[in-house]
């Protein structure tokens, strides 16, 4: 891509958040992050539970 960094955000939203609101929140975060001069690309994932699949679990070590 370029000399900038790629970022990844994992957002935990209330399970009752509408799809529209979840979309708007994640898209706004992506656009704001990508507006930073050092960021080439931002990826935003949203979930309603902290219990992620084993392949994407949090490492607390």
C-alpha cells in the first residue's frame, strides 16, 4: 500500500444496537481513522459479545 499503517478496531456494541446504528458507528470510525495522515487503511469489526471464536480470542498475557 504505502508507508502508513493499517489499523484494526474491534468494537463491542450492545446486542440491541440496530444494524443501522452499528453501521454508522463503524463507518464513522473507519473514515476518521483513515483521515489520519499516518493511517493507510482502517478495518472495523463489530460484535455484541466478548466471547469471540477461538481463532480470534484475546490474549491477556
